[in-house]
C-alpha cells in the first residue's frame, strides 16, 4: 500500500530521489572529465546506502570525520580516509581495530600525533597512510609552512608502520559566491604550490594532493597539483550551497517536512521544526534566517525554539492554513541529517523508500545496516 508525504509524522527529513541521483551523477562526471579522483566525504549523508552508490559511480574511496563513520563505511568500502586529527587513545584504538581489508589513511599535522599513531598501527598489525594536513587559510588545523610539512613527511617516512601518502587541505575559508571565487582560488593554488615544491625538493613528492569543500568542488581542476577531491554537501545540497551559486535551487535534494501548528499571530506561522530538526547555524551567505521554504523561497524560518520554527510571512502573499505541510531547505544539511535516525526517500509526493542514518553518533557498538544490493542504490 502506497504511502504519501501527507501521511508522515513530522518533522522528518525527506530526500527527492531523482534530485539526489542527479547530484551524484553530476559530481562523478565532473571528476571523471577532469581526471580527478573522487573521495566523497560521508559526513553529509552518513549512510552506507548513499556511499555504495557513490562508489558504484566511480569514487575511489570515502572520507570520514569520525571513527563511527569509518566503522560503518568499512562495510561497503575498502579505502577510507579519516580526515581528522588522530589524537586520543580511544580514537587511535578504534582506528587500529578497523577491518584489515580496509586501506586506511589519516590526516595529521603534529609529530607527537604521528608517534602515537605509529604505535597504534604496530599494535593493530597494520600500516597506515598519512596525509600531511596543510593550512591554506582556514586556520583550523594543518601545518602552517612548507618547511613544517617537509619535517612531518620525513618523520612519517622514518616510521615503519606509517607511509607518507601526500597532502590534504580544506579550503573552507573560501565562502564567496562562485562568481567571486577567483582571488581566493588563486591564493589557494599559489600557497599549495609552495608545499608541493618543498616536498618534491626534499625527495618526498606527494602522491596524493587532496582538496575538499563543495563550494569549490566544481573548480578544483583549476588548482595545479590537485588530483583528489573530497566534497560532501553536494549529495543533498542546502540553502547555503544554493545561495553561493555552487548548486541550483532544483539541486536541493533534502528538505525537512514540517507541519503548520499555529497561525494565531498575524504575519507568521509556526511549524513543528525547531532547533532539534533544523539546527541553529546561521546562513553562511548573504541573507538571514535558519531555512527557507522549498516552494515559497520568500518565506524564511526567522527564529526557533527547540520544537517550534517561526515562518516570517512578511515578504510573501502566501498564507498557510493550520495543518498544512511545508518543506524546509535547511541552511546546513549536514547538521540536519545528524539530528535524525532515518531518511525518507520520495518521488513527487509518494514515499518510495527509507534508510537509517547509520553512522550518526559516536557509539562503536550500534548494529550496522547493510547497503542494499542491486544496480541502483538510491
């Protein structure tokens, strides 16, 4: 018996299956066209189902932020990058216990972390590839000079259980609209070249030069030396991605389905999606609010409490009725996915499938779901 959106209890994240398939195909085609290895970051979808489809379309492996993500993705992938500093005994122990069939790489920016990682690798009876993380402007993690990158690479090269695999960087500081990215992109390329040249001169040329970020994903082929890309948000996209021109509005595949629960205050409506469904991240582009309606983009979620979202109707002639359903495009989709246990896959108004957000959380003991068999996972 068919199920339709109108029958779902809200709030709930729904994914347009045709849109997500288009997004996956488009990124895979871009990487192939420009000779780039595609290693999608799973932080956005946290699902073996989506990961299996990315791999089917040609991804060489997957990037993860947490060990929970890595443990889950080891079920469908044999080549994983933990793109997060390998610091802390518990994290290292879990890393070393990943299945032996998985080719494991990590990103690091500190010699002390390398020493602990080397011990963990030996205890786990495995070798681990290491990408030196370079700070090219994000000022979050990463070595801050080519000389420090060379020192790191030499230290890795001397460790029997570690292999120097190359460079990683995240250009998340370049958040301008796509049409205004030229200067930021040029600076990234200039700074990256200094790292590549220093490593090459030291006899340690980086085999992999891996760059991330969906906002710059479609231009990474313009950065000399880059041969691997790690976009994550592109699979679903969100309001921020659309506002900066990195996707079209029609490419926003995930929305939060919500119900209008009050229309008593003039000029606004209240929905049942608040901070526990949408997060509270401000728009990282020009604009305000915490989300916008898919079918009424002039209506924003102007403020929230935990279970209430306030729709500002002042810019729209549309007036919802009590009980109406709306679909909200969130500011930052990665946070939204992490707030829910399950994703609903739809075509039009019909519910076609659903899948668990298996890699959410940190627990290593939760049961893993299995990627579905068949030629098309989504």
